[in-house]
């Protein structure tokens, strides 16, 4: 069948309206045979529609066949559902779809299955990981533990399947790891700030920090500068430890960005 371009869609819509106005039923003879196959379209009908709608005879023929095929398919799915309870669900895949995979397909299933079972059916049909599928019907997420019927999924209805790059469990694990990293960094910063804020040792360098010049002479620092330098050196040493482990994501949290006019920003050596 022809690709549905905006131009052809316009022709399709106008042919559909004209068929309705003339009460032409394409699923009946002579357009459709007794075994649901293509019959024939009278040349008079094609030429008349071509002149009336300003489209070529080939475009009119293609539009008629697409509309006939859709009507016959719909009747077949309704008959199947009426006899067996097996529904035909139109599926539209979107998101992280592997190249070459058809994004539109039909799944035949009972409406008593739940969301999890339907995702497993999709897995058998497409090979996609069920854990990376998010099902949406009529603007609502299809829940795993409820039947399709209870979630207003009907025969010939459509479900959009959003294919995720990672599963919900993987996303949660990644979030947990990031939260733990932030918590670890926060504890390190708190410990460094507590160390830099000790007041009892400022007058006794044996228990705190001493900075010497190139001749080995102690450099006397103001209390606020000593605090800032202690914090910076503590975080720097922790950062070196993280770097040795090649945990680059965690390393970014240890970057120290002093504010303008802060004590550490004013240090000169």
C-alpha cells in the first residue's frame, strides 16, 4: 500500500466521505469476494471519483483498497472477538526502538490478561525487554496487576508502548547509588567542616596544622584562613582517594568552589 503522505491522507478522507454519502459498502460484493479477498472496483466509479475529487485514477484505486482492507479487517476482528473473546489490540511502539523493528503491530489477546501478561506477549512478538515497556492507553498508564478490560482497553483499541532505555529497577538502583554518593560526600564535608572549626587547638599547632615556607619557617595564618585551608586540604585528600578508584561521578561532588572574597580565595603562597 502507498505511504500515507499528507496529500494522500487528504484524498483518503475525501473518498471516505463520498463513500458514506453514497452508502457504498466496500466489504460487500463486488468490491470484496465471499472469502474477504479483493473483488473489483467498477471503472465508472473510479473515473467519477477521480473527476470529482481532483485525484488520479491510481490514487483513487489505492484509497479505495486501503479503506476496503481496513473495513474487512475490522469486521474480522469483531467476529473473532464475538465468537472467542479474543481481542485485537493495535500497538504503537515509541521511544528506544531497535533499528528495523516495526513500530506498529497487532496483538491478539483476551482482555482478562493483566498488564504484566500483555507485556510478556509483546516480548514474544518483538523480543523487547518487558521491564523496559511502559504501556499507555487513552492517556493512562496500564497497571501491571489489573486486567486490560478493567482498565478500559477494548477490542480494536490501541495501546502505546513507550520503550525505555533502562528498566524502572535499573533507574531506581541508579538513583539509590547517586543518593548514597551524595550522602557520603555530605558526611565527608560535615567532618571536614567540623575539623576546620575546632577552636581549642588554634593556639597549639602541635594538634592542628602548621604551614611552613621554603626555609621551614612557620607561616602564621589568620583563624579564618586556617579554617578554609583545612577544609580544602581535607576535601582534596578525599578527592585524591576517589580519583584512585576512578569514581569520576563521585569526584565531581568534591570540587571546592570558593566564593569571592572568602578566606580561601584570598590565600596567596
